[in-house]
């Protein structure tokens, strides 16, 4: 993928002449879908890595108290995340209703 991007950006205009416009749009759409999928995987990987690091906190007294606080407050944290998501989603809906779908 990087080689073809490099070829599209820095090689002379010979690259574009062998493809029609529909093929170029298809390639751009393919790259966008791969990038979106990569971002989802990277987010999940970051969350799992953070949770994996938390298990090493039990070796220290000070850090084990942090993990105990997180386990006892997990319900409250979950409620906070859900309520924050509802508020942010409400602002998104209000912005869409106010400015419309044509705003990019």
C-alpha cells in the first residue's frame, strides 16, 4: 500500500494516465476502508494493552491500591462513560439538526 501511495504521489504523471477516474476513486475508497479498519484495531489494541498493564500494578502496594479503587468503582465509571456518551451524542444530534447534513 505504501509503495502504491508513493508511486501515485511522487512518480511523474505516467501513473495516472494508465487508470481511469473510476479506478482511482475505487482505490481511494479501498485505502479509506483499510485506514478505518486499522483505526478500530488500533483503538481496541490500546485498550487491551492498558488493561494488560494494570495487572502488573498488583506487585506494588501503592499501585495495587489504584487497581482496588478501579475495581470498586467500576460500576460508577461505567455509568459516567454511558452518561457522557449520551451527552456528547446529544450535542452531535443538535449540531446536525442546526447545521444540516451538508456541512463538512
